[in-house]
């Protein structure tokens, strides 16, 4: 797993987890059953090459441990990102990031707050 950061023009900041295969990318697919939930990301630990964080609502908590990341890309993303953002599970197809679909739903979750613990 590796983090992917993007600052799309005219859209909320984007953070995703790149998975090696579609089976792994279905991790936490039950979160898609809560489209109106207010999700947040809490960073528990970060280093120059990885991050551990919780994705949670008032009812659910999912942990992503030691996800690889490019620290300079993360710092640039954080400098421009706002509280609200989109979180997704991603696969690389022909070296291009593609959001995972599960039962015809894109694995994109709206994040209301990003908190560095």
C-alpha cells in the first residue's frame, strides 16, 4: 500500500491508498454503505516514508498501518489542502491511478476533517 496525493483544480484535495490488486483494494468496502456519514482522518504516526492513520465516523473506525508515502509530496499536499477532502482506494492500471469500483460504486469517501495527532 502506498499513499497518493492530488490537488485537482476546482475540486477538493484528494488522498488515496494505492493497492497492489483488486482483492486487497476491497479492504473496508463496508464503508461505502454509509454515504451520508461524516468521516474524518486522524494521523496517528508519520515518518519520512510512511503513515499510520484512522478513518472513522462516530460508529466506525478503520486503521491503515504504515502505509508508504512520499514525504515531500505529502508536505506539499498538506500545505494546500483544506479540511474537506476526498479519500479513495486506488489501483494502478498501466501506471495510471484509477479509483476502485465495488458493486458499481466508486470507492470514494468524503472526509470532513483531517487531523494530525
